[in-house]
C-alpha cells in the first residue's frame, strides 16, 4: 500500500472515529429536555414561577410559549441585540400577552457571578441562568451566540435564529400571531 493510500485511510479512520457534532435545534424540531438552575435573583425566580426550587425543566414554565436566548456573557453581538430584546420583553409583558411568553436567557459558560454582574448592567430585563460547565449548551448542540429559540409548551420549536435579530417588530408579530 502506498504512503498516500495509507495517509488517506488513516485520515478516513480518524474522521469516522470522531463523534458527529449535533446541530442546534431548529424550526419544526422538538426542544431537547433541559434541566436548568433556578435564577439566583428573586425577581427572575418569580418571573419564571420557580421559587423554592434548585432547578427546573423548561416544561415547568407556565406559559404558552418559551423564548430562550443562548448568550455569552462577553459576547459583543449579544450586547448589540439586548436593547431590542428589552423592547420585546416590555411589549410581551403588557395587555393580553402578559404572562403568556416566558423569556429567559442561558449564559453558556457563564458563572453565577458573571450572570449577576451581567444582570446588574440592566442589559437584560428577563431572567438569565448560568451554565458554567456548558452542560445545557452542549445539549442544545453548542450553538454560537446569540442563538434564539421560541417553542411551544409541547417542545415544538416555532422560531430559531442564529445571530442578531434586526427585525424585533417582525419577531413580535410572529409571537403575537402564534398566541392568537
């Protein structure tokens, strides 16, 4: 066997031995089961209805839709996106939409201290939970940040977006239509 053939065979075996990287979930798929730590801040616990717990499943949230934003605590694109999400949060939490969408952030790699610091900036109005060891992030297929998911209580994903969402009004209308 020639050296080139041996090298080709070796590369093939190495590639085949590497586990396949799961892609982040998308529209039409089902959310993987996640258990997340309860937010450290009492306001975040109350918003999600998870007081007096240590952890919660996304299925525990009492809402018609769940909005999950995967963020990095030092992600410049997440910072760029946060003003639009503050507007979205305020719009979804008034009138007949109030309480129908549970919004939360997942700080991929973020410690409790980093999340506390992030929340103290006022950048996020919705609860953010820490994921210091990337456990939930890995279950989600390790998406880049920001990664936005909106899903129904049965786990069916109705919206998925990688990167900054420029059209917050369009997203609001999509969510509103899903709730009508």
